[in-house]
C-alpha cells in the first residue's frame, strides 16, 4: 500500500466490525487470529481496514440455489 493511499484508509474497531458483520466480537477476534481477516495491532487492540471487511464479505458469498 502506498503512502498516498494510507491516508485514505478507514480503520474500524473490533466492535464496529462485529456490528457490521452481525457477529460477536469474539468471532472477529478469531477471524483476526486465524488470518482470515487482516488487522493492525494498535497497542493492545486491533483495527481492521474497512476495505478488508468488504473484501472478506464479498469473497464469502455462497450460492444457495
């Protein structure tokens, strides 16, 4: 990621990601620790880029019919 683009990145808290995805915070922590959802560690907490959440959701759609 270039430095120009870094200023445009919007980071979300684990709680915000959980709310968007309609899952528990523990589920988001598991996804981060398993490497399913890339995150940045800030102190003792994690931040997930909004783009990473959208990419994960886009790749997770399942055809049911």
